[in-house]
C-alpha cells in the first residue's frame, strides 16, 4: 500500500540563516528536503505554500489568455503581432519560474540560490518583453521613429542583462574571493541592490507610459482606451515594490503572518494583478493603434522581437550558469578549508 508523510516543519532557530525570512518565525521546510518532499510541501500549509500557488495558478490564467490570442491573431506571419507574442510568452514564464523556485528552494543552500537565480532571470526577461511591447505599441505618437524608439529594444536587452547580473550578485557576493555570501554579511545592502536591479528596467520601460499619463493629466492629449488600465498597472507596480521592500505586515507582528498574509504573498498577488492590467492595456493599445502605427511604418522585425528574446535568453542563461558555477566552486573551497 502506497503511503507517505508530509514533511516536518521547523521553527526559525532550526534552519540555517540563508533560509530565514524577516518576521517569519515558524512553518519552515527542512533545509535538506528531497525533490519529492518539496513537491509534497506545496500541498501542506507552510510559510511557502501560498508563495507557490499565488504564482502557479496565475500561470494558467495567462496561458488561457494567450491561447485566446493565438486563436484570433496570426502570430506566424503578421509581424505587427510579434511584440505581443514575445510579451505573452514571458508573462507566462515568469510566474511559473517563480513558483518552481519557491517549490524547490529548500533542497540545499546551493539549490536555493540557483533557484532564485533562475527566478531573477525570468523576471529580467519579462522586463525585456515589456520593453519590446512598449517600444512598439505604447510609444507616444510624437516619439514614433525617434532615436529612442529605434534603440528601445537594444537598451531593453542591456537592462535585462544588468538586472540578472546585479540580482544574482546580490545573493552571491564577491566573485573574486571565497567568503561569506553578500546576502549573509550585508542583508540590507543585498536587498537594496536586488530592488535596484528590477526598478531600473521598470523605470526605463515605463518612460513612454509616464509621458502619456502626464499628458493625459495635463489635458494636452485625449486619453486612450488603454490608459486607465495602464494607470492601474502603475498603481499595483508601486504597491508591489513597497511590499517587497517593507516586509509588512510581518515586521510589525513577527509570527502572526507566518502562513497567511505576509509581505511576499501580498507581493505576489499585487504583481500578478498589476500584470493583468498591463496585459489588457498592451492588447488594447496594440489593437486600437494598429492603423496609425502601421501607416507610419512601425513594423516590428524578427530580429527586434523574437531575435532579441533568443539572444537575451542565451546571454541571461550564460550569466546564471556563471554565477551557479561560481557558487558551487566557492562551496567546494569552503569544504576543503
């Protein structure tokens, strides 16, 4: 007869420092869990359960929306839809990668870092998807065919590489000596670097949107159909950043929000809701502005859309591979000492 037991949960003093979270006292999984234990733990209430499901379930929602678009748009031959294709692919990838990272992050300290390296890589690619879609569909009329639009995707690729490199560095620390991880030695500085790594691409991607929102607020231009959804997305983006950095509410009452309502769960929910509004806004802009943009010669190229994604994917995987190899090398050196 097949039987199994759910993994035992631990308190904060029973797990190494690398696994501890601010304000979370109980509900930790074993730091040397097997892959099966990690999978089973997603069906057991612990302090990571809702982190897993708040990104796994939205993945299926985004896949459903993507399937509807595939049935109504010609992604194969209509080059105008290629920025949306890249964006939708990455909207589906980033929450799934995050869910997997939270699921398997307790197999070992090394696996925890590597899982989150991939999580950061997926988020940086998502920022590239935003840059590609914004540079083609969201760009203000007065910026069409400008230097900024012509180089928007190239800068987006650079931002994605910067994002992955800096966020991975924020966990690993010095690349030139065997020492304790930066996250262990200077947790606040590590958090600051990681936050900056994601804020910079967001701010750059949103420059065309900020311009359109300010024009609307000043009454200079008539509001587009998508602008209200864009504003909701910006609202949830700022809320997401606040939740990620503040560790509220668990910082105010440690132990009270170990299983329900801690900041990382709320951060996930806010990010997904914001992405929903962003997706609807991008689709609306893409549909409503097609005639005007095509008339002005704004036809995306394969190299500037799918090609940019493939190149960035290859380079980001190389960065993740380099940091992962360095992590394992440092661990081997520490064991020899």
